[in-house]
């Protein structure tokens, strides 16, 4: 399946793109997407953003409309999913 990931704000600067497509197995989860992001972009990401041991964004990164990535790792993706990543920021 093809999944589109969008990176907002400073995440786009750190990753090096605002949007990327990933080809994943039909039964892929958010953890699989994180591994694909790791393989392609981890070398660009600072320690405060990327958990190298866990191979995922740190808890400060949320997926638009779904919550912190740390709570979504085992949730399956669907072919039509467009996953948007952004930093949680204080304020309003």
C-alpha cells in the first residue's frame, strides 16, 4: 500500500521535505511507517526529535487528528491514509 506522510513546521526542515510517499505491506502499522521514515530520514533528524533506540519520533510529535505517535505504533494503516506529523507546542 502507498501511504503519504506530511511533515509540518520545523519537522519538514529536519526531515528535509514537506511530504513523502512510502510503499508498505498491506498489513502495515504506524510502527512500519516509522521504520520506513527511519530508513529514509533518520540521518537528518536531531536527538530531540528522533528516538534512535525505538525508531520513532519522540512523544512531542503528534499525528494530526490521532494523538501522540507513542500511543499509535500498533494501529494498522489503511491504503487511503495520509499521515500528518507535527510538533506539540505550548500556547494557543
